[in-house]
C-alpha cells in the first residue's frame, strides 16, 4: 500500500447497458471514502468493488474519494456528498467511526457506515467481520500441515480476533503445536513484516499466517522462495502459489457492501455495531492447495457447515 498526499476528487461512475437492478427503496445516492487507494488490490479495492456492486444492483449514482484519512478531510468529503444528495456513506475502515459519530446529527438524512468501531448515533452503523472464526479454521489447516509442529503469525495488532482464533484452531487440530507471534504495529509495513518473517524462519517455523492485507503478499512471496507454507489473509491468495498457500481466510467485503445496501434500501439496516460471519456468506475459506489432503478438507467443510447452523466452533462441542 502507499499513502496519497492529495485528495482525489469525487468521480461519478456511470455504467451503460442493461441492468439487473433491484428496488433501490430508501437509497438515493451512495458515497465511499477510502483512507488510501482503490487500486491497492487489497482492502481499498474491495471497497471500490462493493461500491460498483451497489451501483449495478440498485441503479443509483455512486461517488468515491481516496486519501481521506483525517477528521477534516472526512468532514469536507461528507459535506460534498451531502450537497450531491448522497444518503448512504461508507467509510472504508475503522478510522471513520469517531468522526461519523461526531457529525451524524448534523446530517440526519445520511446513514454512515464504517468498520470495526463503536457506532453511537441512530444514523451510524459499524460493521465487523467475525475474524475469530476464519482464523480458527486457518489455524487448523496450518497445524495439520506443519511437520515441525511449529507455526508463526505475523500480526498487525494484538487485538486482532483472527489471531486468537488461529491459535485456538491450531491447538484444537494438534495440541502439541507451538505458535510464535510477532507484530508489525502497522497495516502496511511490508519491509518490517519480511524482517519478522526472517526471524520466524530462523526459529524453525514451517507455516506462517501474515495477518495484514498490506503486507501479506511480500511475506508470501518470501515464503515461496524458502519452500515453506502460508495461510492467505482477507483475499483468496491461492494464485500466489498453489504449493505455498495452503488456503486463505477470506473476507468478501464487496458482498458485505451489497448486503448492507439491501438492508438500507428495505429500511432494515440497524444502527450500532453489527457482526457478519460465515452464515452471512461474507466470510469463507479460500481454495485449498492440492497438498492438503481431501480427508482433512472434507472435515473442515463439515465443521464450517456445522458452525453455520449452530454458531459453535468444534473446540466448543468436541465434534472432532
């Protein structure tokens, strides 16, 4: 990822041709704010694809602005969107929540949506992927494939629920597995992440989970060079090497955008903090490497289906 020093002005996206749009209901126009770029091929791109989904499905005008990463730039952008008649705004990250709470009363006709925060106004909503669960099944896969019973995690922050889930999943699959965790304390610092990877490799790990979408690609490329294994993060990263990426823990942000827009159109979008999971169709496991045996893959699939029905992970009901 990279930081933009200038704000990209609003662009109206127009699609031609036939549309399979559904009733747009309460939706007038939709805006998107991203902290960096829609072209980063990771988090920002996912938000942009979600915006395009809404445009196509609801046949409404949509707008986006890049490089919006400060309170003043957020407030200025919201004012621009308001003047254009936007009544649903997505702030694509946790950095938008506090400002949205602060200004929400000024814009009662706009509903503000952000991620991983604490929405406290009646026209604000915060979305959260259930990272613990996807991490659990990623950890199971890592432990199953680790011949050394020693795996590593490169995390961004110690509060990430997917990291705790990964550890639990690895221990469930093989209680003898040891897990080493190092943190970058930055979502985008690929250079530091690779340095931490080198430390993990020196310690003897043979599988790593790079839990940061701003640095997971360079980490996986380095893992491939060393002939080791990785679990992909946020996107299905099987294309980085079918003999390297065992599977991925995937968050379908673009699909979540469509789901939220549908709820808003119908007048059923709740304020407050909402969580989404496998059962909502917005989290899934990615493609499995051919190195992962079919028997294990089937067991994971069964656990996922059981979790969708019950909301209980296998270490809680001991279905193993």
